[in-house]
């Protein structure tokens, strides 16, 4: 499974969290507004970052801006 190696893989870019106002999911527990995160993988809709738990999580791009 390719996603198991993402945490140790090279960082693609860095993004800054701009809000945690999620309509459907609770993200304020794993994201901090203003914090910069390392992007490990990216799709059209999602960024896969190392979140506050220390694990790679997939989040909608609307929560971030490119640093």
C-alpha cells in the first residue's frame, strides 16, 4: 500500500492552514489555524499532510493556502 510510506517520503510543498470551519467533519482537533504543514501527496481535491497527530491525513484544499 503506497500510502504507508508517505510520512517518510519527500515533502512536495508546504501549506498554511487558513481555517478549520468544516461543514461535515471535525478538523479543528487535528489542524491549527496559522500552522504550516508539509504536503506529502496531492490530488485535485485533497492534500495529504502530516497533521497535529503526527500521521498523514487527507484534507480538502479549502483549508489551506500555499506558502
